[in-house]
């Protein structure tokens, strides 16, 4: 599980995250989740980030209370998607209201106490719909990023991407954690979607400047120099100009 540094987005990180990663990495799965709400009206979103899934849920006709642990994410999300009600909240201490559905898009990997957070989701809505990435080599952008980090820091590359976002990839473990939280009916489906970005460098900057990977880079060297190396490797692997890549994740529906 992640430590506290791996869970924090501060300063300019949310804006860099939104600019570099929202459309390419997260929007395809936002649409996937919004299409699986099953007519739910009142939705509680956990780890809402900058609001890409929030927007998809609202466009699908849901009323959304969007929460995130990080104040910087909440502030940017509220600015960008004011149709939702935004609040800072820990995943284990959710708003004391009743919801039809709890949704979390690629946030469970960061939770330090998953069964406790899952139990809070069960109490809040009874049905919990979330996504978690498959292994890093099943994600074209993340795999190229890891190769770029290996080139930028040979011998001591940052491991954030493999260890945290792509560190919760075992469906049996997911089911076990959900059973511990009291969920009896669990579906885990592997879904592969395609992401598209204006350039590989756009994605490189999103990851390096807009996620906790930034701190791991700063602990090893100069940030912009590392971004240039990573962007070069990613461009060599993914191509010049607009780039696309397959991304595999698990869509989990627990009741």
C-alpha cells in the first residue's frame, strides 16, 4: 500500500495532472464507469481528483457528491465541475448520507486501509463501483514511462508507478478485501480501452509533474531534465505527434 507521500497532490500538481493525463488516461474509463451506473441517481464519488469521472456521471444524469482527500484536488475539481457538490473527505470517513452508488476511479490503489474504506462505501451506498489498473506492462503509456524513468535514473529509478497505481492488480486480493468489508456479490471484469494523447511528451509531463512521482524524481535529480529524458524515451516508443495506446484495468462492481 502507499505511504503518505504517495497520496498527496499539492501546489501545481492537480493542474499538471489534468492537462497531461485526464483525456488520455482517465477519460476512457470515466465513460466506462458512467455507463455502468444502472440508473443510480444519488452517487458518492471517492477520490474524485480533478473531476473527469464526476463530469461523466453528471452528464449521465446522476446527482454527485464528489470527495477527495487532497484539498488541492477538491479546489480544482470544484472550479472545473461546479455542478457537483465537493467536499474533502477521507475514504474511511465518508459523508453521513444515503446514496444509491459509490464510485471510485483509480483511487483504491492509494488507500492505506482498503477494507475499512470498502466498509465505509458499503455503509454509504450498498453498491460500490470502482476501477484499478492491471500490471504496468499492460498499459502502453505507463510501460513507456517506466522505461523512460529507467533511462533517466539508471540503477535507481522511481518505482511509484509500478508500486502504487499498478500495485493492486490481483483480482483474488480485491475480492478478499471486499469480502472482509462485508460485500457478498462481487464482479471483477478486465477491460482494455484505448487512450489517445496529443503527444507522448504530454503524457510524460502529466505523470512526472502531476503525480507523486514528481517527489521521487526531485529526490534523485533535476525535474525538467528528467522530464526531457522520459519524454524522449516515450516518444521513441510511442511515436511522434498524436499517440494512442491500449490500457488494461479491472472494473469492480461490489454489492
